[in-house]
C-alpha cells in the first residue's frame, strides 16, 4: 500500500467514524438475523461497505489491488446470488476489524502526538531589557529568552542567569529533575519547575532538538522492515493470486457439472478464506508498537529496517570519550616543579597549596576563551576554588597542542608535552607525566616563566558501563571492543575492570570506520556506540550506529540509526531486547496468519463437500475466522 493511499484513507475516515459505521452495520445485521426483513441486511451492507468501497476505489485509481477490493468483490458476489445476509455479515466483520485496526495503529502514533503536544507556540524574547511574548518562529539563534517558573522551555539554549530544576522526562525519560544553572544546556519541550531562567538561544525556534526528534520518529514509522515487506507483497501480488484461485475454482466446478450458484458460492468462500488481511497487518503493528514504546522511553529508532537490524546484532564497539566515559573531564591532580634539578611534588586538586592555586590561576587565564574540554575543566576548577582570574593578553592557540598567553607580564603556556622543546621540560615533570598516564589521567604541562606544573584531568568512566557490558554478554553478544583515539595507556586505564575482548587505541576516525567495515565484511552485525559527531563515519558504516545523547547534535540525528536520548549506555541492551521481542512477535504473527489462511482454505473446500445442509454458513465462518 503506497504512502499516498494511506494518507488519503486516513483523511477520508478517522477511527471514530469507522467505529460508528461498523456499529450501524452490526445493528442492522442483527435486525436482519432476527427475521425482521431482508431490507435490514441491505442497509447493513450499505453501512459496512462505505469504508471498503472508498478504500477499494482509491486503490484501483492507483492501479493496484488490495484486501478492500477482495471484500467488495466477495460482498458483491453474495448480493448477486441473492444472499444479502451473508454480504452483511462479511462487511460488518470487515468494517469492525478495520475500526479496531485503526484504533490499534493510532495508539502506535502516540509517540509523535505526545511530542507534538510539547511544542511551544510562543516564547518570551528579551530585547534591551524588555520582555515580549512572540511566536516561536520569531526566535533566532543568539536571542535572549526568558523561561518563567512552571512554564515549558521554548527553545534549545544555554542558561546564563538563574537557577531552577528542569523536568526532562518527556524528552529523555529521565525520571528525576535536573538542576539548571548558568552554563547548563536546556532543550525545548522540557518543563521549568521552580525558578525563572534567562537562556541564550542556540537554535531557531523551529529547529530545536524536539523538532528533530519529531521528524526522526515520523521517518522511523515510515520505514519498512523485512517482515513488513512480506506483508506488502501479500497485499499486492498475493491478492492477484487469490483472484486467480477464485477464477480457477469456479471454472473447475462448472467443468465437473456443479450447479452455477453452488460453484460461485464455494469459489467465493475460497476467495475469502485466502484473504491476506492478517498477514498485511502483522509486521507493521509489531514494529510500530515497538518503535513507539522505544520513543516514549528515550530510544529513537530510525525505522523498521533498523529495528530488524538491531535484533541481529552480535558485536558491539564503544567509543571512549563521551561514550564509555562522561565526556566531561574533571581536574583531579596538580604536580609542581621548578627547574631541571627540582623534584616533582603532586597533590590532590581538592586541596591546593598557594603555589598550586597560583599555577592554576595562570592556566585558567590562558584558557579563558578555550572551548576545549580540557580548558573548560581548568576553568571550572579555578572557579570552584574561588580564584581571581588574572588578565591575559596575546592569547594564541596552537591547534592540537595547546595555548599560550602573557599573564601579568609572565609568558604562560598550557598544552601537551609536544608543545615544548624537549630540552626545556624538567625530567622530573616528564616522569610525573608518565605516572599520570598510567593512572588513566590526561596530563597537560603548564609553564609560567621558570615555574612548571603538570595538570591531570580525569574523564570518569560511566557508572553503568560495567553492568551494561555484562548485560550485553547475557544477550549473547559475541564480541565487545573499545575503539579510541587516546593513547594505549589511557585506553587501558579507562577499560580496567571492564569485559572488553579487544582494545584498539590511537585510532583516527577513518581507522575506526575501517575497523568496523572489516568486522562487517567478516559477517558480524555491528552496533557502534559513539558521540555522533567525530564518530559519524563509523556510525554510518555499522549495521546499527548508536549516538549517545545526540538530541542537540545534527550529526547524530543524520548518522545514527539509534539515538539514546537519555545519554545513558543502558539504552543499548534495552534497544536490542525490544528489537528481538518485536522480531519474535512478528514471526509468530506471520506464522499464525499463514496458518489460519491454510486452515480456512482447507476448511472451505472440505466444508463445501461434506456440509450439505449448512453450506450457506461456510462463507460467514470464513470471514469470522479471519477477523
């Protein structure tokens, strides 16, 4: 059935109208069965035929044939044989099943409907200190937007003023409110609970993460898996086979001398028994229900074909930064040194000496405009210790290495060891650097005049990483690997205690993609879990690319087959489990539907032969068996 036909039918009759027509058809059918007159049977046929006739006409206009055409032809045949009650029973049952199907399928659309309801229509724009309510379409990136207490967040943005709690449950499934303060990113459609917030808009009002999710779910519900394609095949080519079976049955019965009325009735019964209704609906009802449930629980699956691919996953690969780890490094250690012969003294970043604070302040001044996660960690640590940030001048960035600046007349450099001439770095600092790496910390050297410091940051592994890997093992995942661009020492430290089959370190994005391609070429079905930006090539190459918390990431939305909106690894095994359940239910539904068709077909042939006195009941029973 084409998308065009589906939309047209939905516009003609909604599920309430279908229910009313089915009820009316059933009422008049009962009156006819009570012997009050055949006119009631014809009225029942009229109400029952409205849905099927209009749908059949749309199908024929598209030069196609489906089950609606079959039902109209079967009812027409009954009327021509002078059997209006049989036609009424057939069309009542079919219209009733259509109403129930519409209701069931409408429930699977609730994921979109609930998200659409979250869409804010207006926002409070702040211009020159004045607040004005404007349509959401008029809010652009860079605008200041006020979010009053107890009101929904109108656009994606970053909090620059105010403290509150945000209810994220509608967007991510997160059960507990999240604290919002300056620097916190918030998403359109979430609910501001207590305090007023001023946010800096980072997207147009019509291009929010919520809008991306709505589009992604719509796209997903249009995709077809293999089971659904089987149903579509039955809805088209098989329908032609059913008509051919009717013609062949009629011809054979007449050829052997059977009465024309009996031959037509028996052939029509076979016609109805072979109807593919249940096969057509089996796969989409299961896949759409699974995807709707997943969407309500923060798992956005791109389509039924991706749902099917999820069910066959046997290998899972993890990115490290932002995936296995939180992606938010924290400063945990500062080591100090002075000259070539000085020792290296280290201390925990939670308790700093005055000299450590001074070096941290120098580093923060140099990093004050840096977007790099390491620089942000230094700035957060300086803020937490209440350090005054000296004024920095002549700030220069050396891509991939670090930054330099002049702070209070002192030249300050912060960066990787490769940024400094080898003969300048005290050997004691180099030894401390190696020690930090072995402990899983990411180190950066700080030089302020003749003073040296080594800052160690840690990107902590997610608490759920171990249990999730164990759960993947319990699902029968054969191979679990870590792919990272970090050094082998850092990768090994991060993976300590986790059940990885292999750790591949120092990998560039194209090397990760080649690694996944090699696994796929060897017959593995790979799920790649990454951050959705620098891992985009790998996400595309994998059987199922999975993006962590990619609500605001355009790259994640386009590259990933599955988005874990809760930004939690727990969604990965959950998605595999629901996909396998959907596949199991689809197979059961298809098998059951085909079994019913076979049973009814055999029954219609045998019944016509041995059930002489009640032959007229065979057609209604065939219809009832299907519905």
